[in-house]
C-alpha cells in the first residue's frame, strides 16, 4: 500500500491540521478516524466554517430547542452549539496533544470578527472563551490587525494559546511574532511558567495569488512575462516569511525565552485550497513543506494530498527565485504592501458576512422551532 502522504509530510517536520469542523464529522466518527489513521493533528474553524456547518443542518435542532427552553439569546445559542463542537473535537484530539507535549492536538476558535479592531474586546472574549471551553488544547484565533497584535500580547501573557489569523504580509508576520514574544516576556517578568504556551501564525496563501493574478490580467505589456508571474506571489511570500521566522527565533532575545522552556510560534499555511483550476490542487502543500510548520487544509485538499502530493522539504528551495518574483511584481507596478493590506480588510469582511448570515439563519431556525414547542 502506498504511503499516506500526510504521514510523509509529518516525517519532514510539518503538522497537518484540517480547516473544517462540524457536528456531523464528530458524531459519525470521521474526525476520530482522521486523527487516528490519517495524520490529522489539529482543527481550525472560523465563522464561515460554522455558518456552513450549522445553517440548515437538522443535527443541531435538539440543542437549539434546549437553548430556546433556557431563554438563551441568538448569540448564546450560537456559542452553545459552537462550544460543544469545539470541546468534543478537542477531546478527540487530546491524545495528540498529550503525545506531542502540547505542540499539536489543538482546536482553534475565532473571537467575533466584529472585534477585529477592538483590543480590549478581543482580550475579554478570548479569556471568556478559554475559561468557558475549559480544555488545554484550545487555541483562540485573533486577527493580525494592529488592535489584534496588542491583544495577542495580553492573551499570551494570560497563559492562553493563540492562533493569529489573517496574516498576508511578512511585515505583519514579524509584528505577530514580536507580540507573541512580548507576551511570554511579560509572564517571565512575573515568574510565571511559559513552557506550556503554544501559538501559530496563520499566513494566508491562495487569496494572494487570486488578487495579484487579477491585477496581472488587467495589465498591458509583455503578456508572456506577465503570465510567467501568475500563481507565484503567495509561495514566494511564504518562503520569505519562513526566512523571517528563522531570523526571529535565532535571536538572543528568543534564546533567553527558549532557555526557560518556551515553544516557538510556528508558521501555519492557511487558505491552501487552490482557487485557479489551471494550477495544481496541492501547490500550496507541495511547495511549502518545512521543519516546524503547520499546513491547515480543507477536506478537499486533504483528499487531493493523500492521493497525489509530492512530498519534499521545499520551504527553503528557490529562495533567490522567490525574491526575484516579488521584486519583478514590484517593478511592474504592483504595490505588494497595499495588496496585502487590502486582502486583510477583505478577509475580515469575509468572516463578518458569514457570521451575520449565521446569526440570521439561527434566528429563523429559532422561530421555526418555537412553533413546535
């Protein structure tokens, strides 16, 4: 039997997490099988994932009815449903958490996307989620905005694992890593332990290529040259981020924390489903396998990777070419910092919209179920 490529990826030092969560895969035993037999070592969720999981799914009706009888608000009903799924998934992944010494086995849940620019609101919700969920293998997702960076420091300082999400630029990744380090330093200053605190920095990929490719499509000039640059920006950008990661965690500042048991904040590759059918459906997996990283994939990318990933540690291959791609994009007039900033704004909107849609769907479902009580 051919080797499972997800297991092969793990042999190169990268963990595979799944970007999907629903009560169906928990109750059917599918998630337990993925964890036990297919090399899945973590789960990420976001408002869009919960919207797809909960809206129109009868599997949640009994829980919603129970919440109605307790006179819970729509937001409280959402949290009742989401928290139950997160807790059950965390229990399934707990053996991974224990076996890896707290490196893997996490389930991520995002604070409300409406708090993306509210530091204190984010901190308060992160702490409330952490306390309510009451599992050691939960990561609280905080967006990588300026307000989010300040929140990351405070939440890490409170001893809570954090998944910093919606990162596009290397500059924002660096801010993320420094916010994490600052939070650990605050704990050290109070003689509090840091060895148990894990964190990841979620670097988004396919959305970068989708946006930059559309800009290239609208440009005049050497069409052959423009075509050669398509589908190259995201991987080039990720390779540069990994070099920044190595630089940060080779610093004297980090070594002082490492001596006290600190775990590095790993880079996590997100948005890994290929949007352009002309590209390989595993291009954001094959090209970014590397030591001490995470790749979070939706189910269809996991299936594709199991079938035909070509696994090799490529994260540090072709660095000169990666730099050249980014330089050439800049040379032809693509303002990469501006593109990354726009992508983050769009990313927050893409989480706000399904969250709003979910709340509306739940409101309609509650009214329907009330009529049956």
